[in-house]
C-alpha cells in the first residue's frame, strides 16, 4: 500500500495543479472539490490562528482585532526531508520563494487588501499558500473567516450572514473534513463552530472537535467532560490545545519551543495527564493526516468515476471545437506519419530500456505473479473436509473401489480454476504499464507538442490497440489454464500411486487411537489432498513460466511492432479536410484548445497517478 505521505502529497499536487488551471468545476463537482481537505472553522478569538500556526510550527498569520481572516486561505503543507530549509510559495507569486515567515504574514495581508481593499469587507476568492517544511505532515487546510454575531463599524449589516454562507459553502461539501475550534473557557453549548458543524454534519462523522485555551479556564474547573465526549460526543476524539500566551507571542517564542511547552503542560497536568498522548497540536496534525488518508482511500472509486466523466466531457469538447484545414493533403499525411514514427521510436525506447519504464513489465512477472500464486487458497480447497466432500459427491451412490478418479479430477479442476485470477491480473498489470508508457511517450515526443489534436488521436489509437492486445492476451492465458484442466499428466499419478503402495505398510500405525476404519479414511483423504497439491504445484511451476510468455507474445511484442498499424491505415484513407483537422494550429482556437488539453492531461495524469500510488 502507498504510504500516507505519498497519497496525501499526491492529492496536494493534484489540487495545486487544478488551481493553476482554474479547474474548480462548472455546474458539477470539480476534481479539486472531490479531493478531501480540512476546513478550519471557529468564532472570532477562538484560537483558530494559534492552532494553525502550531500545526505548521511557524508564525505566519496576520493578527489583530476583529475579522483578520477576510479571505479563505488554502494552506497546503508538504513534508520535506529533515535538514532541508523550509520555505513558502504563493500561487499568485509562483516564482518567488519566501523563507522569512514574517514576509509570508505581510504577503497574506497585502494580498487580502488587494481584493478587499483596506476595509473590513470579506471576499470568497481564496489565497493559495504552500509551505514546505520537515516539521509538518502532508495536509491541506482551509482557514476560513471567523464566525461573528454582530457587524462592527465599517462592515455591512449582512457581514454575519455573509461569513456564515462562505463558511457553509466549504463545510457542507461531503468531502470536507471540519475542524471545529472552540475555546475551553466558554460553554461548549454556545460554540459557533460546533453549531455550524452540527447543521451540516449531524452525525459528526466529518467533524473533529478542538478545544483551545485549556490553560485559561477558571481555577477548579476543567474540560474533561468535553474532551472525554460526555458533554458533546463526536465520532472522532476531541483534541485539547494550549495556545501560546500573549507574552510568548510578544517575546517571539518560536513554535517549536511552544510545542515543547505544550507537551510539558499536558504531561504534568493532574487533570489531563492521562490524555497527554492524545493532546496537542502535533497529535492533531498527525490525527488529521491519518484520517485524511483514510477518507481519500474511501473516495478513490468516486474520484476515479468523476475523472473519467470529466475526461469524456473534455474529449467531447475538443471534438466540438473542430480543426483548421491545412493546404496540401500529401504533405499533411507525410507529416502525420513522421510524427507517429517519432512517437513510436520513443515508445520502443521505453520498452527496450533506452528510457525508463519498460523494466516494470519484468517486475510483474518476477514479483507480482509469483506473489499472487502463493496467496491462492489451495490449503482451504484441499483441506481434509473438502477433499472428503468432493470425493464423496463424485462417487455418487456407489463408493470408489481403489482410486477416486472422478474425485481427483474434480479437485484438480477446482484447484486449477484459481489460477485464472493471477493470470488475468498479470494481463491487466502489463496493460496498465503499456498505457502509462504510451502517455509518457506522447509527452516526451518533442515533435508532437505543437499538435494537441494529433496527440489525442495517437493516444486514442494506441489505447484502442492495447485494448485489443489485452483481450487477446486474456483469452490466451485463460486457454493455458483451461489446457491444464483438459488433459492431466497421467505419469505423475502413476508414479505417486506406486510410491504410495510401497509406503503404505511402513506408514501405518496400529497403536493410533480411534477405529482403524476412521484412521484409514483420514489417511486416505489426506493422501488424495497431498497428491492433488503436488500436482497443482507442478501446474503452478508450468504456468509461472507460460503466462509471462503468453503476455509478452500477445501484448508487449504486438505493442512494439504494430501499435499504430490500424491508425496508419485509417489516416491513409482520410480526406484532405480530416487530415487538416489533425494538424490544427488556428491561432484563434489554439488558446482554448491548449487549455482543454491541459485539463485533459491533468485528469489523465491524476487518474494514472491515483491508480499507481493508491494501490501500491
């Protein structure tokens, strides 16, 4: 399985790519929205900023009275190797790296003012910030404006409703995880965050409760009823946080020291000491990251379905736009064929080892297939009870006299049928690798980059050919398995029968407990199971060698020598207008076509990456 860091890191990259392309969806849900993230919700002065800074381990958020967060802040955390320098990047300033986090704070404030002015207005246009640090976990957090109950001077009367609507637009989405921040020194029943979370997530399955300012509670009181789920139960555990004091903030006490101080508070607290291992900002970040990974895995089928639907829509849009017509059909045909040959050379280099990727096919045969064969449930199928059942059913009303031939054949047929699963899985695994190599080869063929239309045509033709090769390969490997069932190796059973007769007397034990007939029957059926298991082992060794040969012959060999053969024939028969459409470079349409092609590539890349990372 993929690690939590690789899967969440992949989602972060895809979300960032979606943002760069402005892919936030139209009428339906966008890929960005389909990928889970964490929305941070809380009232003003609830400690929201302190929680975020504790999770990041840096001071980087603007501070002040009233509504400080006036635009959503999409905060993507990327864990990097220990020892590397941490830095931040804004999407609106992609070429600039911030290593001074005071400058990050100023940039957030300046970018907020750029949209809202220096007023106290709010805007739903998000700021996108990525932080790369060894002190974080991979995570996407969305910091939202603090919920408020009244408008202050300089704000419209609708500000309370506007903020609720903005926050609601994020947290009502089914893929949004809600981080509800509530101060411990206020009654949980009055918590704005919990009230909103309850409205959009009544079951509490998407809500994580965070209790801040535990150290500021009145003496003699504590928050155990909340933290232990008695006051307000959620499906996930409550997490307590100790914010930095204003004195620490004024002294610029760094967040790493603040984290250490927070740990010491919980470890030495008489009230919360027994919960110390599940309290604090560090634990919260790990908890969220782990849960986010779980949610991502659960959502993979629906994410893939959305991606496939969007890919179909984008392909249809490309077809709708149409292609400019070139002049000379002979020159067009020659150009198209030369571009196809350039792609074919790159593809063969991947297969033959000139470029990386082809070696993964060998990995299927050397690792994946043997591992799948080892997991087949022969021990269950050839258990004493099942052998006795199969043999008895095969005998019918009259038991066998010497060797239960029909029982043997049924046991062997049933065992051999298990090989079909690994055989088909090998075919599909090689098919996926070949599809990925087609995608990589198109991307790496420099000559094709000017012609997104032709890229799509080649990809479609190549993938169509790979589907044909896969179908033929599947039929072939299943025939190999069926062949093993249709004709058994007689000499194998004659040999073990003779060996069994010689050892019958030496293996008998007259002193064994139980009736002699029962002992003989158990021995008899165990012997049958053992014989069948030995034969299946021989068949397994045969298929372990023959399945890769069939897959290479039907898929890899055919892909190498005839991937675009049908495409060549189709292109040769096309009319001048259709050839011109394949080489469309109309300047008025190129910008739109390029944007669609980028989105299409994003979705295809996202699908391939999610498949390759999520199921490792």
